């Protein structure tokens, strides 16, 4: 199912081939979880997408994003909603038009009942995350580094790619934030290391004190990540995914009691944000 030009639709839709999102990757996107017709952490997703567009230098109405998300979530028991915002059509060349007329479209895809249950293995990619670029902290349409890295990882027998930044420190995975659990500390790289402010990352930060955990945003070396008691990936669709292997290092993340406790707290917070029974989540 698609949402385009202010309404839900199916099949093909017209698209201006002069759109800067298509030609230059000049746009941003968001992926959110829909449960029983409602968007998990809806306001946070909308605010982040609006702020991302503003960082690129154009404005998009929150009401338009909300209408797209809700229009696709309606009637969905369990789905992923991707909302894309481009700067719109512009003249030939790189310089943006003085006045943007954003293009907003969205799509939905059903999720399997066990969508959030799998563990992951990570392979360090040689493609560096450029922490000096503002786009390293946004979900822009230029995702080719992640595309190439995950293709390499899958070819080598891994699930996902681990990105280091230009200083050789941990940044993120191709599709989510990474967190290391050591004792009572949840250590994750700060945004300045080339990290997206993930919605679930923010949920974890808020939940940590009530679980007796300390949220610690500190630079993280690959060695420290591999030495942690447990490592997990978090994003809006997969919630909390234990990482069981990084390169040649085997980790005891799966079954770690504190990680199980944390994952359960995230499940409950996600369900509560949609007003549904936590049993709807795996």
C-alpha cells in the first residue's frame, strides 16, 4: 500500500523525474512500526523527520507526515511504515531552489509475527562512517554505503555491517544503533561519532534509570565493543536484537538476563505507545 498526493493508493503512481530526491538524494526518510492501526512513538518519528528536513534547509508540515503515516497504518495489525520526504522539483544543477515544494510519499509492508525476535551477527566494513558530515546523523536518501556494506557482509556469511567512523571508533550498524552492556552501564556512541538519533535509542535512554542501568554516551572502540558482556542493535522495527558475533568474536548476548529484562521493557513501552497488549509483540 502507498500514500501519495494526499491519499492512500495502490499500484503505480506518477512521479516527476526532475525531483531532487531521485536525482540527487536530496531528501530524508523515516521507518516506523504500526500496531493495530497506530504508530509506535508517533510524535517522536514526526519530530525527527521534520527536524531532518530543516537540517537540509527546507520545511515539511508535520500534519502531512502524520496523515501519511496514519493513512497507511489504518487497518494494519503489524506493519512497517516508511515515510519519504524530498525537497521536490528544482532547476538543473546542485544549488537548491529558493523555495522548496516538498514531495511526501509513504509505503507500508506487513511484518511477520517474529519480526523482532532474531539475533544478529556483524562484520566490520572497510567503509568509514563520515562523522564530519551532518548527513551521518540523518536518514537521508543516500544509503549506498549501507547497501554496499550489507551486501559484503551477507556474502561473507554475516547478517549486518558494523560501521566505524574515520577515527576508527564504533559508529553504528547499517540499519540501527549499537549498544554495549557492561555491568550496569549501557554504552553507546554519542551522536558526534556519526550516529543517528534513533527513536528506540531515545526510548532506551529514558528506560535505563528505572531498570537500574546507567546510560553512557561515550566513544567506543571496536575492542571495547567486543569485550562487552552483551551487545545489541536497536531500531524501530526490530526493537532490541542481541548481537551474537562480531567478526571472529563470539558474544554471550543471547540469553543475557539483563538484556532480556531490557528487551521486555522496550516491548512494553512500544506496545503502550500504541495502546495494545504487549503480547502482540514477540
